[in-house]
C-alpha cells in the first residue's frame, strides 16, 4: 500500500525546492542592487533606505503568527503560495510606483518591505519551506532535508546577481525587476504543485494523540537561551552587510568589483557547505556545528577589523558563507528537535526566522550609533565582542538537540 509514497514525497520535494529556489532568486537583486535602485531611480536618501530596511526586518516578525496558524491547520502549502503570490505582485508593482507626494513614498516603501530579503514574504517562505522540508524528511534525516533545501538559496542568489550584473550595465538596474516578477510568478506555480494530504499529518509517536502543546516552550530555559544566541548572532553579523562595501572602498581603496566578488565568495562557500552541514548534523549532533557556526562568525569579524588589503576581505568572506550555512541548517534542526513534536514544525521554523529578522533589525540600528565615532574597523571589533558573548551562550547554555542524545540523557 506504500509503494506510491516515495513518488509522492519525491514530487513534493521537487515542487518545494523549485518554489524555494525561484522565490529566493530575488535576493540576488536585493543585496547588491536594491539600495542603488532606491537611491537613483526612486530618490531615497541613505537614511530613508536604512529606515525601510529596519521596517522590512520588523515586518518579517509576521511569520511567527503565520507559523503557529500553519501548525493548527496542519498545512504549509496555502501559506507558502500566498507569500509567494504577494512577493510576485510586489516585484511587478515596484517599478510602477513613484514617489509623487507622501502617498507615493509610502507605496514605494510598502512594496520594498514586501520585496526585501528579510521582509514578511521571504521570511514566511523561508519558514514554511523549512517546515515542509522537515515534514517530508525521513526519520533521523531532518538536518539533511534542511541542508538539501537551503542549498538552493545561495545558488539562486548568485545566479541572479551574476546575470543581473551582465544585464544591468546595458539596460539599467530597474529593468531587472520585470524578469524577476516572472520568476516569482513561476515560484507560485511550483508551490501549487505541492500536494498536501490532510489525512497524513506529520509523523508523530502513536501514543501522542493530544493536540500540539503550543506554549510549552515558555518553560524551556535552554530554548530561550538559544533564541537569545540566535538574535545575538544576527546583531553581530548583519551590520557588515551594510558596511562591508564602504569599508572596502573607503578604508582599503579596493576596486568596485570587489564588492560583488565578496558577495559571490560568501554565497559559494554557503552552497558548498550547507548539504554537508545537514548530513553531519544528523550524525554528529547539532551542538558541535552550532558552536562552529557562531565561532566562525566571530572570527570573521575579528579578521575584518584587522584586514589591510581587499583580497584579504575576499578570503575572510569564506568564513561568512560557512557561518551562514551552519546557522541555516543546524539552528533550524536544533529547534525542531527541541520542540519534540513534528506537528509544531512551523513554530520551530518561525522561532529561528524571527530571531534572524529581529537581530537583523537591531544590529544595523545599534551599529549606526557607533560607526561614526569608531569607524568601520572599530565597529567590526565591537560586533566581534557581541559574537564572543553569543558563542559562549551556545557553548554553556545550549544542550545537544538531537532526539537520540536526549533519549540518552544528554541534554538534561
């Protein structure tokens, strides 16, 4: 009676990975081109761009109630489709919106918030796709499933950035939004191909017949210690995304192409390690990889503060990709394990996602208060101190997260 199940799982994985790949492709525009587009085409000031970035990250917290709702409904597809559809609409409308008066500025700002890397649409896609990937994972294969899914994010980002770079010089940065809108529309089509069977909920132990116990995590200090560590990870790691290009250009005198190279190097390192990270996390446990990820983030910041040449920054960016890949898989797998209920996979993913967007909002805001006085090197040094604290929290207060370790008493 079960031979058809592997085909169903394979089809759903293909549709899920396709929707995720296409949905994340727009980040390849957000990271290198969106600030330039807002400044040159829409007339935003540097302060206005920073404000929109913070608003987008705060709006990304909307994924939390969505994740809880998806757990109660027992489905991910409707939320994934809706988020991708809104994202496609925002991508198509952004070139048409103009800052004519206050209403125009508000319209552009709203569309940018919906389109942004950490905005509510992509944050929801990230969380719902991760939850669906864990549902489709075989027993003991959550880490590998998350690694296989998140492999496609850096691949999509690099492809978009490289293709965009080749086209933007001839047709302008804004022209890229048209093809991107079509790509985001294809992501909706791919998500619609996922077939969720409400009669086959996520696999749970036979004796576990009670509803998902939302709220139990409120009495779980190790979980909240890890949430704090995740927030601190992004408080430390997010500001270099805004200042790295300026540091390369003004302090190191590096050519402009080094900015795109630094971005591509990080994404390639991420894609190269993320599947291996998933495989190792299922075999070695989550905590060793978590400690490695937080430590890599911290060492990267220390080395940036000490860098004297542009090529050194490019090499250091390998650590950024490694840290991001370790976080993307091991953190989500740890929280999934900690909640110990496959029906709460949405809640697990949005806990990780909310920590990401909250830290990504707080980090640049705090760094903006000190960068004028400390300079880029001093700011990187302060952020490295935050990274040290975050790493110590993971090392001391966060136990192993795998079920196998917990059954042996390894976490209590």
